[in-house]
C-alpha cells in the first residue's frame, strides 16, 4: 500500500484555512484525512463534510491519538490553550505543524506541551483560503525533526503546488512583520479613514485610477476577512509592533510638513526614502505591476478617467519613508510575499519609478487643500491602529475592525470578484517573469 493510503492526516480547527487544507489534501488523493473543531460543533461539522472522503472527529484528542501528521489551524491567541489540551495525547513519532502567522507563541506551546518523541515542523501558507495556492509561498520550518520526517512533511504539502521556502521560526516572524503587519496597518487605516469621513472612495475623483483601484480593492479584501487573521499577526509578533508604530510616525511626520507647505524638506525626505528603497534597482528590473491602463480594468468606480484629480498618496509615501527609517529593503522578502504585499509593493514601486506621477503626488500633498481632510483622517486612523497594537488590545482591535467592516459590507461581493481577478493577473505576471 502507498503512503497516501496508510498515513493518517489530521487538522485541528475547521476555520477557513483548516477546511482549505483538509479539502486540498483529500482531493490530492490522501485517503485518511481527519478534521475536528470545538466539540460543540461536531454535529454541524459532520453535516458540512457529508458526501466527502474527509472524516470528522469529535475533538483534538481523537486527532492527536491517531494521526501521523497533525496541523493546528487555530487563532494565534488560542494556540497555547489548544495545544495544552490536546498536545500531550500526540501519537509517538507523529509530525506536528501549526498554521498560525506568528511562530514564536506557536513553538513555545509545542515545546511546552508536546511529548519529546514528536517531530515539530510548522508551516505557513502565505495567502488566504480563497486564493489559488499554486506558486504562492509556503513556509516550512524544521524545528525539531529528522530529515526523513521533513521529507514526509514536504511530500504531504507538495500537493498545494506552492513554492516551498525553508526558514527558521525567527526568520519567518521577521519577514511576516516586514511584509504583512505594516502593509495591513496601512490598508486598515485607509478603510477606517474612509468610514470616518463617510466616504465610499470610488465615488470621489481623487480616488479613481490604477493605483487607487488597488488600494480600494485590497482594503475591502482585508475588511471582508475575519479580524483575528490580522490581529494575531500584529499584536503577537513583537517586531510588528515596532514597524506599525514607525508607519504611524512616518504618516504624521509627512503630514506636518504638508500642512506647513515645507516644500524643500518634504520633497527631500521623499526623494531620500525613494532612493534608499528603489535606487538599487537595475534598469532592466521588471516592474511588479503592469501599467496603469491594465489596473484601470479593476475599478469599482464609474467616474471617467479624464475627471480624475491627483491624490497625495500619503499612505504610499509614508510606507517608503517607514522602510527607510527602519533600514528595511522590502525586495529582500519577495520570496515570502503574500498576494496583498505584492500588490502593495507593486503600486509603491509604480508611483516611485514614475517621476511625473510622484511629482503630481508631492504637489497634491503640499498644495491641494480640498484633500487635506482625507489625509488628516488617515493620520488619525494610522495612529489609532498603532495604539491598538502597541497596547496589545485584541478587543480594541476587533472593535475598530468590525466597525469599518460593517460600513463596507455591501461592497464585499463585488470587490472580492475584482480582487481575485487582480491577484490572478499579478500571479500570471510573476509566472511569465519567472520563465
């Protein structure tokens, strides 16, 4: 019998990613895929998986006792209590993985509660459950395991057709802070600012056009997901706190120069940051995103192109300033990019490598008084998110997130379709560059 018929696979936690993993592994021909959720969800979970080859078990004890490869797919804030409960029952010689986006608390829980005779090989798919995993980064961390078990873990994960990247837990947490946490903070602040100003940005002329389409669609994509996906990543990763604080500081510093119309100082600061991040790119560097015309296709707006007005792009200018202040080169992390980070890098690069567009943004930032209220609200919201994160308040984070989520809820269906098309377009663009 082949290993696909004998190996028992178990997923603890039947949220979006848990189900995504169970379904993908089952469809790839692994015959013994098991899943569980909270004991009180057992009956409803059985109904959800009726007619599939996936076996639903009552709780994590049943998974831990029988399975050879076990993945904890639970929220980062609960990983300790869940592993404490089920970890000691883990089968001798089994491989244990976790799918949380912050590995430090996950590994602390594994080391504390798992038996010594268990192998620890965490993983992390760098995308959400609605994205095609083909070619996306999949991080694998050999924390405590033999080569033989690592090879088995990689064989199991190979059916995702993802790009497997081997890192240490420390490298993983550093990179996710660099690429995800601060990127999410920028989009969360945009959404909060639009809500605070009672705006739907696609109805305003300075929020129309290629770059704006990416901002709007990605912000709505984030707000259409569950708050805890982003909260754990920001609050439980100490490196992320530093970066989100710096981003809010960069936003405020630039805004202060804008309202004083300190043209020379503002321009010099932007140019210096741009040179730091983009100056080393070769002339033949292939841009991440295609041109503005292609991005125009992904619009929620009905405003014609000729009626657009320039925007300050404060969120993007501050991002590059933040990278500069932290001495961070975002290009080093492209191997671990998420689709959202790739889009964010793409529009930032696009703005900074187009001198005329960058000059328009600088002029708008300094002299277009009518967009000042939008930028002021963005400053306030960026600081508000940074404070939620630095206080470590899951409750505060949830409340902020859900208020804005409710405001945009009616737009999610359309923006998800447009967002998926945008992601598949940049994924195709990556693939064609790689060949």
